[in-house]
C-alpha cells in the first residue's frame, strides 16, 4: 500500500536468477552487485540492496570501496524476521530504505 503513495520514489526491481544465502556471499557476488549499480548508475537516483544480514556489513564495506567517488545513495537493508512471517521488520526496513535512497543529499554506501 505504501508503495502506491504518490510521494514514494518510483522503483525498479532486479532479482538475481539464483538466490543464495547471504552467508555464502563473497567477492564474486559483491562484484556483481557493484557492476549492476555501475551499469545502471545514470538511470536511477539511488539504489537499495536487499540481502540477508549475515554478511551485510562485509558486502556494504566492499561496495563502499568498489564504488568510489559515488554521487548517489546505496542503501543495504535486510531484516531480522523474514518477510513471510506475520509480524516482521522487513517491510518497514524496505520502505524506509527506498525513501532514503531517493534522497540525493547522502551520497555514499550505507
């Protein structure tokens, strides 16, 4: 429902064909994310990366070095409780991340 609000940024979703557990992510996957952001840099105002929380800090740190001189916001987000659960923090985290990524005033990986 929140995504239909006229004040929400327009969004585009790219989902990878093979979804993996974030604990199995490493340099190869981080390079793919950085490459996708670089390839689409001029098409969007900001980027949101949704992933598991196991290695999120490592991935965000790696991308902060891979995307030097960034002039756009890249937000990493996840949740402690899966989207499929009745009560979860995933929805709120995703919506807040999309709003934050649409803000041009904070141009770095967060």
